[in-house]
């Protein structure tokens, strides 16, 4: 009988909205450097175990690219890895920020990263929704 209860709890956890959902991440990235402002926004679906391109913007400063990967889903939150990079004038890629974000559904999370050597401030706002 005890094994039956454990199985029922596991089965109901698997059927929870978080475990069964398709995930969408809404991202708003901004970077200010020496008075110049860049912005990228995106809303994409995430597939477990696959890297997803959030945005790829070509602007005056070069190519800005954002990537995300869904790492883990629990009954309370979703964990995703984010990577924001830019292509420098010499063709090399520079990582601006690479946080791992844990958030509940419809609970926006904000992250800021300052680089005083480059006089820049980057901010990332992330919201995970179920579709």
C-alpha cells in the first residue's frame, strides 16, 4: 500500500502544469556603454536539452547574440542557462553575461552586470511562461 501512495505522488507530480508544459521565455536585454544604448527583445519556446537562439541583432557595435537552454523543471520552478555574447571588431566573440536563472511561472527575474573597465552596464529581464 505504501508503494502505491509513492507511485500516486510521482504520477501526480508528473502531471503537474510545470512538468507537462511547453516553455516560453520572454527576454529583454539592454546594454549601455559610454552613452550608447543597445536593446534586444525576444519571446521564444524552449525545448529541454536543446540550445535556443533568443535573438541575433546586427548593430553598429557588431553582432549581438542571445542563447538559452532549459536545464531543469521542478514542481515550483524552471531553471534555464542564458548566454549573451557580442562579436568584436576583430571577429572574436566576447561574453557579456552568462547567468543561470531559476524562476517560477510568470515571475519576472532581473539581472544586472557591470563592467567598469569597458564602462558598460548590461541588464537582462527574463520571464518564463507556460504555453
